């Protein structure tokens, strides 16, 4: 027979074990959620950054927009032969047009209009992402995490 104080101590230890296990599960899930949010935010940044870099040197609006869309759709694995390509091209064109306008517009003397295309880019990107997800049932491919087992050549042939 054990002393009552030992029973109470082992019960307290069991409660502490369960509380720790629950907290660890919660913390692991929160870390997974936060990691996914961080990765997605960086992928969105790189998506728009690539569009900006594609647009920077091309002043002519149609060519600038086409270059941006072409850059992104190649990264996303889209081909002109794919069903839905025209829709994606058109919808992404709204984001590309705003990036062009932001980079190549005449300087605005009034501060309130100076930030408009920049703000519009983020709203247009969110609208495109929501449409894409609704239309295709998944996030835009450039925003999806890559499979760790996917072959990624170090040298582009």
C-alpha cells in the first residue's frame, strides 16, 4: 500500500504530463500555421517581385503586361495549350496592368494619387488569387509549396 501523498503526487504528475502534451500539440499546430503563412507571404512577394522585374525595362503597356504574365505563367507551369489559359492570362493581366502603371506612369504631384496603383496591385492580386482558387479549386501554382521530393535541377539547361 502506498502513502496517500504518493498517490496525489503521481496524479499531479499525470495531469502535468497531459497538460504538457496538449500544449505541445497546440504549439506544433500553431507553428505549422505560422510557417505556412510565412511561406505564402514570401511566395506572394516573389511573384509580384518577378512581375515588377519583368516590367521594369518595358515601357510599352501591352508588351510590358505580356512580359509579366508570360514570366509568371511559365513559373506556374501554364502553357498556351492548357484549358483555361486565356482566362488566367486575362485575370492576371489586371495585376500586370497596375504594376505597369505604377512603374511607368507620370509622377503625380498629389500624394493621395501617388500611392493608388501600388495599393491597387495588392487588391488586384488578392482578387486574382480568390478567383483562381474558386475557378480551379487550388491556389495559384506559384504560391503552392514545392514537393520536397520534386526534382529541381541546379543548372538550367
